[in-house]
C-alpha cells in the first residue's frame, strides 16, 4: 500500500485547469470512525490530494483509494487523479456505521476505440474460421483425376491434371507441370476451352474426372468450342528449370449442375508443338 503524499490544496485546485466544479457537483462520501471506505476506479490511481490529512487517512494502491476518518465533526475534500480522469469528493464528518459508504465504484468511461478493436479482432477470428471451413470443405470435396494409359513422352513438358473441385459457380482444376526438357520453361496461365465433340464413341458420364489420352480425345473428332473465362490462376513456380516440377491451380466459371463435358487446357507451344491437355470434368 502506497502512503499518502500530501499536496497543498491550492495545487490541487490549480491542476483542474480551466474547468470549474461547483460544490453541488461533488460526490459526498459518508465515513465512520475506525472503518475504511474503499473507492475503486477500474484504472490505476496516479496521484491524490486531501486538504486535511490530519483528520482523514487516505492511501492508494493500484486502482483503489482507502479512506478512514481520524477525527469527529471534521470534513474535507479529496482529489483523485487516474490515468484518464480527475475526480473530486467531499469527505463528510464521520457518522453512523449504518449510513457509511463501504465501497464506491467509479468505473472509467468506455473506450470509444475498444469496440472497434474488439470488432476487428472478432472479424479476424471469423475470417480465419471461414477460411478453415472453406479449406476443409474443399479438401473433402476435391475429386482425384484418373488418367488414360499413355506412354510418357520424353524431352517435353508434362502436364498432369491431379484434382478437380466443383463449387456452386466455379470449377477448380489442380495440375502439376514437369519440365522434362533441357531448357527452362515459363509457365503461363492456360487458355481453357470446351471442345464440341462431333462423335461420341464413349459416354462422357463414364469418363467424368478423367484426363484423356490423345487417342481417346481424337476419337471424339471435336471441333473448337467456346473459350472460357479463367477466373483465377495460381502457380507455386512460374519459371521451371530442367527437371523441375511445380503445382498450379486454375478456376473457370461453371455450375454444379453442369453435365460432364470436354475441357482443353492450352499452354502454348513446346518443342514446336502445341502443349495441351484434355479432360472430362
């Protein structure tokens, strides 16, 4: 407990600056001999001043001020400074125990920025929860892509579609790219289109979520279809050194109710030939 440091009353009044407080505005505190009255402020008390320290013992510790009258029939005033406020009290003459103030709480006014900070923190938490939920749903809803048996080409860039995820309005296609050439390869966002088959040797339903070999795709004798808008494209690495592999994702607009159809991803020219992959999604 910190012992009172007496400050002359004239300094206490001067500290109030230009603000005037009338006697009628001061809170009166009822005390009783040999008993403590506790004032609690909800924030640290920095300084206090009592006009008659011989008649009232006043001490403070942390956010509390302890008042005990030492004489009868004497009143005085008390000033308390906290981190954000200055408060004034009138200590009335010690009276009956039944009417004394035992505990007086003077909570600080609400911080106008606290609610904004709390709201921002809540928003961050909610965003993390939503992101985690979306990630969990995506992982559970992602479907593995099967591949037609095909002899792997050497000396070319290899594209393998690995997973697909259908949301309400988009299809997310995850694929890997391996540079099997002797020169660096720049990975760019593929052009995505929906070829239109003129023949249907195999049901597209039975081929859903499958990457097609050139032979299977050729059997559909497809003609060029409409280009699709790429909504988003991300890649771990854009410049692949020889022998390097990376993973990328591209998303296109679609609907969960869309029937299976042919898709072609065109990555440009590699080794003088078009670098494309076809799949039924």
